[in-house]
C-alpha cells in the first residue's frame, strides 16, 4: 500500500507517508481513511511526507483534491503540511491558491523541518 499513517495523540499530529505510484482516487481514499480512523481528531495537524510519491497531480486534479479536502474540512480543521522535496517550489502558489479557495490551511514544503515549524505556528 502506498499510504501509511501514524497518529500521535500526545503531539496532536497525524503523520502520513506516501511512496510509490498513486493516483487521484487513491489520494482521496487515503484522506477518507485517515479521517475515519478512531484515533484521529479533526483538530489534529497533519503532515504528509510525499517526497517519494510517484504522482504529480494536474491542475484539474489539484482542484479536485482541494474540493475534497474542503468538503471534508469538518474532518481536517487544522493545518495540513505536504513535503514534496525540490518539487515543491514550482507548485507552492498553486497549492496555496486552491487551499484558500477550499477554506483550509495547506502548506507545501521542500523539507520536513520547515513543514513542522509551520505546523507549530499558531
């Protein structure tokens, strides 16, 4: 399975790892599985390590992902940080725009330490 998540209730963070080939449907299904996990709290922050993910969503797919997260924002009430490595630079503004349109806080980062700093900000 290309998705794995670990929930840390004491940190209030869900850690998601994505590796290998995935597609739009699998990405949306993963969001639903995390939201339904009994250990997950909608107030938790989420960090997604997608540095080894073999999927670059098109603009249309990014819009669908943002819509799906917006539709599920009752399940994701806090920040979502996505780590994409060097790929993040060119996509950061697009991710931010779609996230704002959907009404949630999503950040795209080149490395985990920067993503964690952003998650810890109020």
